[in-house]
């Protein structure tokens, strides 16, 4: 799509969220004041990389987008989905494992250059298993205000 799409998640008991999907061709050099407000109010940036379409410009684009967002919202948490680890990519066996490791190293290198407020998490995801759900679960757990306390309480019961 050519515009930012918003999806409201309000069916959760302890929190609600709005997901804003920026199109891949969004011009980060000319962000409107309204879009700047959206970015400044965001708590998490999830950047999705299609692992089946990685090329020379993939990491430069990621770095440019993350840098632009971080300049507008320095305390935003950044998470990366290295997505579509299935299909042809999956069946390449050890070659895909080597490529995945190299790509994740490149992602980390580019993110380290940005000096983020908090370390970025990288999730390997697919729609054919639970990895996408587990990634979103981990991200939403970061947003729960008392999550660490709940974990400690549950650990103390065992």
C-alpha cells in the first residue's frame, strides 16, 4: 500500500496496542508532522526483513529507517523480524544456516552503529510454525509494566 495502515489490538486484558504498518516505499526523508507524532508516540519498532529477498541494499535500508525513527524517538525499542525462514530458503539446508548467520551478523553490525537506547532483538520468523507468535509474545511481554515482577513471583512458587 502507499499509505500507513493502522490496526488496533484491543482484545487483550492488560494492554492494548496499535500497530502501524509503514509501506516499504515510504519516504523517510520527508516525514509529515502527523507521521512524526505517530513515530514519537510509538514504543516499539518492528522492522521486517524478507530473508528470501536479501540483497546489497537490504541492510542499508534497514539502517536508514531505524536511524530515522530513532532520531525522532530516541527511546523506542527496536526489534527485527528476519522473516520467511521457510520454503526454498529452508530447504537449502546448511547453506541457509550459513546465510542466516551471516545476515544476522550484518544486522547486528548495522544496529550497533546506531547506538540504540536498548539492545535490539532479532527474531527468526515464519508463518508455518509458532516462531511469529513467539516473537510477538516476547515483544508484548516487554510492554507489560509488571512483567518482571510476575515472572519472579511465578518462579518463587515453583
